[in-house]
C-alpha cells in the first residue's frame, strides 16, 4: 500500500480560502447605517411661532429675528424663490433701482414715473462698474438685455442682480412700471438646495 499523501501547503491554503468565503460568520452583511432624525425641541409650528413673535414685539418693537423655514423641494431640485413686502424693512439702506432701457422712449418714461432711480443703457455701464452707481435692484427691457448681459454679467451676476426672465426682472410696456413698483421696498427670498429659507425680520 502506498503511503497516504499529506496535504501540501497550497492545498491547505485553498481549503482555508474556501472555508473563509463560505463561512456563515464571514457571510454576514454589514448592517446599513440608518440616519438618525434629530428633532429640534424648540421648534414651533409657523402659526404658533408668529403668535410668540407678536407677543415679544409688544415689549420691544425694534426687535430683529432670524426666520428659518424648511420647505420640501420637488424631485427636480428646483430652488424656491420669491419676494415679500415686510411691515418693517429690515435693511439699513433704501433701494437703488436701475432699469436698462433705451433712453428717450415711452418705456424709459414709464420706469421713471414708477420710481426707478436710474434709467438708461450703455451710459450706465461705466457708472455701475466704477461704483458711482450701486444698484440694489436691476430691471431690463427685453431689447436692452443683450447689451447689459455682455457688459455687466460678470459684475452683476455674482451679486444676484443681473436681470433675467426667470427671476422676473425683464419686462416691457406697462408691465415694466408695475415691476418697478413691486420691487421697491420688497425683500427677495430663496431656498438653498436643501429647501431651507432664511431671512431676517
């Protein structure tokens, strides 16, 4: 009878690998981490929070509050935005409204009568870039928009002031005057990508 062959190192290693991969203990999957939902113990429903703020305002009408609202964006991830006219303007300086429009036109007259502070076209570009005119609200007619975009998009864009149709700051005719009146004294708000809206009151 031949002597029994002993398992070589390679055979033992292969067997150990087989055991390690088929072992029930090793086959256990790691449990997925469940996000922990943290509730703010001081959070109040909006209607109740408004009542509390009004009660505090009686004792100190000059109070300022930081409002934070959590909205639920749709699946497209679009950012919510809008404007609101507060009973008391929280800003320290009044608006400076600039309207890009062809000068000496009915639209320019309409904008001035509605309350615009500066009305013009390429004559305003240098004044804005040099800081001579510091706008807080900028509107444009459709015809004046391409020139303003070429000259000022890199300057006004990062400040969130560049006129755009989707922001509701491009208009013509009677709508232009209405837009100027609506923008005066209002505060623009928008949500971040997580749906939070923050504003001072």
